[in-house]
C-alpha cells in the first residue's frame, strides 16, 4: 500500500457519507456540456476550503486547482463534469428529473448516464486526501475539472485559455472512467485504449416536387438511402479485416409529408478507428461516396459536410502506464486487470498531446460484482446497462472507494517516488 492510499484508510469511513451526499446531489442536478456552472461551483468551493489555489472559468466552466507542496513533479488529475441530453430510467431515489435547453433550442431531459458525477466525486475525494497528507508526498498537484467532454469541446477550450491564465503545464496527465465491469476492479492498457471518433453531418441536395410527379424531382430520399447502404461497405470492403473500425449512421432526416418530395436530406454519421491511416482513409471514403451518389442522382449541387465532433485516439504512454500498472497491482492484486481497447472515445488526451507529456487513462468497474459474474457466466454481458444507457447506474460500493484508491495510487507513482539519482554515471 502506498502512502496516499494508506492515508485514505483511516479517513474513508469519515469521508464516505459526505462523498455519497455530493455524488447524489450531482446526480440529481446534471448539467449539459459547457453549461456546468453549478457543478463547477461546488468543486471550486470544495478545493478552496482545502487550500488549493483555484482558477475558475477555464475554457468556459472548467476549474483548475493547484496545491504546491515542495519540490517535485507537477501531476495532473482530471475529471469531466458534463451530463447527457437524455432522460434517466434508473428508478433510483435520487434519479434526475432535470431538463435543459440544448444547442438546437430544444428542451431535453438531462442525466448523468455516463458517470461523470462519480468522476467529479472521486476527484473531490482524492483532492481532500492529498491536501490532508502533505507529509507523504512532494511536488505540485493539479486538479482539473473539465467541461464538455461529451461534445469534444471542453479539453480544447481549457487548453485555449491555459497560457493566458498563467497556468502551469503538467509533467504527467492521469484520468479514469467508470465503465461496465465488476466493481472493485481497475483496468489499464499501454498504447491505444480508446478509439478516435469523428461525427459528421452530410446534407444531400435534391429538387423537390409533388409525390405524384417524381420525374420532375431529384429525390434526396432515394439518394440518402443509396448513400447509407454504400457507406456500410467502407468497413466491410475498404478496411482490412485485422484493422478494427466502426461506421454508424445515427440519423437520416428528410421530408415532412408522404406526398412531398423534399429538397434535401440529412445524414448524421459516427466513425471509430484505432489507426490514423485508417481514420484518414475512412474520412476520404465518406466524402467520395457521398459525392459520387449525388453525382449519379443528378443532384443540383454537391453535398455539404459539417464536422460535429472529433476525438483523438487515447494512446497511453507505455512507460507511464507501466508505473501506473505497478501501483495498481500493488494496491489491488488480482483485481488489477489489463483491458482490451474500447470503442468509446474521449478528449482527455488533448492535454497530454498539446503539452507533449505522457498521459495514462484507465477504467474502474462500476457493476455489481454478482450481477457481472452472472452475466459473464451466461454470456449476457451485452445486456448489462452500459454508459449512455438511460438505466446506467454504477453501484456505489465498492466503486466509490476503488476509484479513490486508483486515483491516489496512480498519483503516488509520481508524487511519492524517490528523487531521480545521477544519470549516465555523472555526479
């Protein structure tokens, strides 16, 4: 057990009720991406009371807390704060009933169906343990609460404000995410652990007319249908079988009435890739196919492409991941597992990529261990409510404590490490 998780042990019974209260409050009051004013305020107040130097409004609603504690590395711990535009169906006594106005002016339900409320709670708890255990570590702790992960806006927005606000750069960036998996376990992976993601809106232009006179129209509905079918061949016929990729058409929108051929149709698609060359090829293939289908249909103008979001791959630094893995195995034993790459995506890596420093991202299981073991034995793991399901609800124990232990263990690998000695034999 490292000094920071050792410091947690006598405190956890005291911390737990307050952290559960914070979690349930955040869960009941979710906020959409880039609108996280209340959440940011709760986190900032907590850090200020602990003695952190706090900077708010970073990248909109982001919060950065700095705790300097002598000479040593600057270590960043990050949590995302935003919720999803969806109604919750967990049946929990503290379930969200919140609504908000989204970017398109629509009133939508809002729920923490990805677990970011737990991420914030973990980081607030870890910040408190570290503030109370300053005798056990040396360096600078940087606590970052990030807005807008779900829209791929938040990390880049914070980075855009960073230098102007005089904030320091971290030497290593650490983060974690609750996922489907047995509670009490942590999962890590050197190299690519999360896919790149690209979301596009494609507008196909036709020529509208009466439904009884199709010869006078260029039908964008037929054009869109043909395009959807052809886009599916990118993965099946243009990507090598050993190169994983996903392409999903999540929306096809056209027309208002059965006897009106509309002027245009809209496709919204999402791609996931694990290799930059595959990613580039797929983006080019989408444009080629959409343009070719429009040309084949005699469309009056080429299609219009709009990028909705773009996430880089999360590619964990091998050496830094080895340090985190050693800390996890020391803390969790057989409950520290090596993960396969996930097809989810994150903007967490923007910090490390921008600064050119190592970063490590890992997963914390949030599923009741008995339910997970039963589903695994029955081959029904895919039926468990996962992130972004309206029924996603991590069990708080032992998930709450495990997440704290994981965050503190990873931080200790740098903050509690002995100073580096002379290199190359030189005194």
